[in-house]
C-alpha cells in the first residue's frame, strides 16, 4: 500500500495520459516497459510473456493504443492489420463510427440504469433481438459477457426442465466461471478447480449418433445439450451438415433443451446471421456476446423461446445483473445490429471468407509441411500447423510483418484468422502476401521436411 497522497499524484498522472496521451517526458519505449512492469507485477504474473505471436517475435512489450476498422496501432504509430478481431468482438472493426456515436449520445443522456425505472433502450434492444433471432425465439436476458450468457442459459435450462444434467462436446469452450467451466473441453482449465457441476456428459463434437444414444438412455436427467454450432476455440471446427438437425430432433424426443452457444459465431461471423441458420435449426436458447456490443461496449444476451422463459415468470429475480443490459451496452448493440443488417455483414463474411480461404489453401498446397490444414466457415478460420512450435513461428513471422493473429484456447497448434467482417479485400490480399513470406521463412528454417511442394 502507498500513501494516499502518492496514490493521488499517480492517479493524476495516469488520468492525464488517458486524457492527453503520452507526455513529452516519456518515450513510447519507456511507456511500453512500464506497461510490462505494471501488468507483470499487478495483473497476473506470466501472462504478459505468454502471447504466441508477440513473444516469439521478441517484442512482448508491444502495446495497443489506438485503431480503427481493421488497423491497430501502438503509441509509436506502428501498425498491424487486425486479423484477430479481439477473439471475435470486432465484427464491425475497431471503433465503428456509428456505434461510437450511439454510445456517446447515450452517455450524455443516461449511462447506467437506476434499476427501478424502466429503460426504453433495453426494451427496444430486446424487441430487435427477438426480431432477428431464428424461429420463435422472443425473450432476452441481457448480460455482460459470453460466460455470463452460458451460465444464465444453464440456470434457465435447469429451471425450465426441472432436470440437472448437461451434455456438451469434447474440446468445447463456453467460458471459465464455475458453471460454464463445467462444460469446458480442456481438462487443464477444469482440473485445478474441480469438483465442478455434477452430471455433465461429454460427447465427441460432430457425432450426432453419440447425442442420440445418450439422450435415448439418459435423457430424463438432461436439462440441455449445449453446443457451439462451429467450435471456435477448438480451432474453427465445422460439424457435418446433419449434426445440428439431428441434435435438435434428439432433444425434442427427450424433452431436453438445445442451447446454441453463438457467443463467437453469432451476428454474421460464419457467413450466416446465426451459425444455426446454416442448417435451419431453431435452438431453445441462443447465447450471444462478443460482437453484440459492436466492438465498443461489453454486451451479452441469453435469448430463448417463450415457452422456456415461462419458467422465469414465477420469480423474475431468479437471475439478475446490475450492469447487464445497461443503457450504454444496449445503445451500442442496437447500433451494431443496425450496421450488421444494413451492410449485410454475414454476406460479406461469406464472400471474404472464401477469398481468404482460397488464398490459404493455395499456401497450404505450397507449404504442406508447415500449413497442414485450413478450416472454418465465413471469417472464422483456423490455420492448422503440425505442432505448437510451428504455429508460434508463423504467428511471430506475421506479427513482425504487421499482421496480428493468435492461437486458440483449446487447440495450441491452430492459429485463428478472425478479422472484421468488413475487412477490405486489399487488406486480405496483403495478409496473404505477408503470410506467404512468413511460411517461406518457417519452411526454410525447418529444412527439407518443410520446404515448398514442387
Ligand atoms: C463459444 C464461446 N462461448 C463463451 C465464451 C466466453 O465468452 P467471454 O470471454 O465473453 O466470457 C467464448 C469466448 O471465447 C466462446 O468462444
């Protein structure tokens, strides 16, 4: 602890940096070193050094400072093409002007809720969400993040069915609070805090038969089958086309709810407004977050069919959140949805995804020992490498060439490409050209095994 007068002085200095930018007495380099120190000592030690692309490039002190669209900048003005999209928050790019303006106007009127008076902006967003979600989904609960959305969906599923168990997929990622973590595929994240929720059954992703036989035998215990339509953190894994329709039918037969976790896939990312639209499936509950706040505000939502929401009528306070659905987040979400619909961003994702993927496949043919597979849908793309090491090398090569990418949380050898859905074509081509160079470097370093195919 420090003397409050020193803390006051420090806070004044920090505030002036927030308000005015870097003061003349510090250099971008010194500022970067200070940030590393701050985060290493006072955030989570070690995390600063554990970022594949950045640390491998020997530049773990790289800072983010400003950006717009698909370009992010450090305080010294170095630029990167953003192919990571904040793990899927920047469907509209960084600081989309219409979202920023909506938030500014709302900020000047009413930033956070009184909690007792009714918020018209929240009402409008709920109506808009009901209008754009599949089938008869018509109710919403608003929250702040993806994990919260899944956590709430699990609670609602238990209340609505009176059952306790869940079915989830191997290699799934639904968040890291205790409920959502119970569905986590990667044991490394689960085991240090076990016991988690009892009654969770894991099935291989993409295997509809496994869901059918499990629900056939144990359906009476299962409140919900919780699935990502396309697994994001596992490395952009697309299931067979009959997977979701068969999961839907099996849930119907067992009286089990189907929860689609569209936290990462929602709002156009995969080339359809909702990934479940690829298969015309209506889930009972749909979770969305990440890009919902337009890349400006944190926002999430649990969306469900009226018959599911009836379970909350007796006690609407069963699930609440002080900040969930606050006016700023709702204003941002309305603006984000408006831009998504007007620009038909899902169609852009489909077209640009094809452009990207076609380029990546050519590179995979050229460097088969380095880039072994390209998968995904729309602009949720995974580049698969033979091992983590190779993935790190290529990510670092891209970072050095001004392209930001990163791994996924479940599959270390997969590097994700998840740019803004409105990324200009010339930036896609620039990324592909720089990737070709990075792959050539990695192939050269790896010798014959990784040299280009002739
Ligand atoms: C499918 C899915 N669900 C849930 C989450 C957790 O979201 P958040 O980090 O906003 O809590 C993520 C995050 O990557 C995700 O990809």
